[in-house]
């Protein structure tokens, strides 16, 4: 089997979540061949993580991007999403989410241009986001954050839908949350595009859990490759109810902290007040 056919089979399975018996008929290959070559391509893609993962670049001081110019030196946005999984019966309880789905809790960090910087796809759905994040930053080859995380203010308006129809922030905390939500939307777009393009991450795969975790990583890496190579992504223009394709993440599902500190809270307060004052001078 040539490389082109191997890759075609691999991408067809990811995009349409079809079983081996379908691929056997479409490509006229044995089930053993299909399974073996799928695994070979999967491992090859995962090994390319050093090339395909985006290297973080801080928001420059002279940024004019309306979403990011308020967050100088920020490296990107992070959040978690649940992706369905099909574990052994004895393990299902660990993967049960609060919504009753059997899924993994996937942590993703992306750049300002919607490319994945870091992905941790293996935690069970039962795990809370802060625990997943704590694990990510404690690993020897894990997530590296030089200073800390800028989290939104709890108890204040946050989601972009709350700022439609001319609503304006009235406090520094609300203004910070509005701008934070606008910038953080990029990670929701990443997850939305990921699930929109690859059907295999929208349903419970029939592969072993270890393989399913590798598939999630491979889909994120291929997402980055597409972002780099395609000047125009038609999937990104698709709209649902007038809004860009994205995950709808409830406020209590957001990663908000690992451990809080007075110094970092004060940094956020000072930053929020400066942002709010600059905005009020312009309006």
C-alpha cells in the first residue's frame, strides 16, 4: 500500500468515523491491513507533535488586534472540553461527566491565531478542570506558563451573549470580563472546528481508550496543519444560529485557577482598572 492510500484511509476514518468493514469495501483491502496502516499513520502523526504544535508567541506591546491588545505578553487561551470515549465497562464510572456523558476531559491551549500550543487529552471526564490543569503544569514535558493565569471575575457578566444589544460594562471587573471572554473565544473556536471537522471526536469510538487518546491528539495536530496551509477554511465560515462554530461552555465549566495568590489577584485588579480607565477616556 502506498503512502497516499494509507493517509487517505486514515483521514477518511477520522473525518467520517467509519468502521473497518466500510473501509474494507471502499478501498478493497483486508480488515487487518486497514487496522495496521491506520495505526502506522496515527503514530506517525503523533510523532510530529514537535513540528505541528504551535510555539507560543506573546501578544506584542504594539498589538492593534481588538481582541488581544488589552493582554500584552499573553501567550494564548486555555480551556477544557469533553470528548466522548468508549472505555471498558469497569472503567466507565471514572469517565462519567456531570452531564451524564462518558467522556475524557481534554485540556487545550491555543495561540491567538487558533492553533493548538498544548493538548492534554487523557483525563477522565470525572476529573475537574483545575485538577487537569494542575497535572499539565506539573509534568516534566507539560505546559509551561512563565507567570500565571488571568482568570475572569466570578459573579460578573462574562459571556459574549451578555454584551449584545448595546450593553456596556459599568465596572472595571465587567470590562475585564468582556475583553477576557472575547479573547478566550479563540479556544472555543478551536474546539468547535475540531469537532466540526473530525466526526471521530463527536461520537464514542470503537478503538481502545489508548488509541482514542492518540486520535484526539492527532486531530489537534492536523487542525494546526490545516490552519497553516489553508488561506481560507470554509468550515470556519459555517454558522449556527448566526454565531461562529464553537463550543458552548457554561460559566461553571471554565478553568479559573490552580492556586490563587494575593499578588496575582492584585495584578489582575490593577490591569482591569487600567483597561477600564483607558476605555472610558476613548468613549
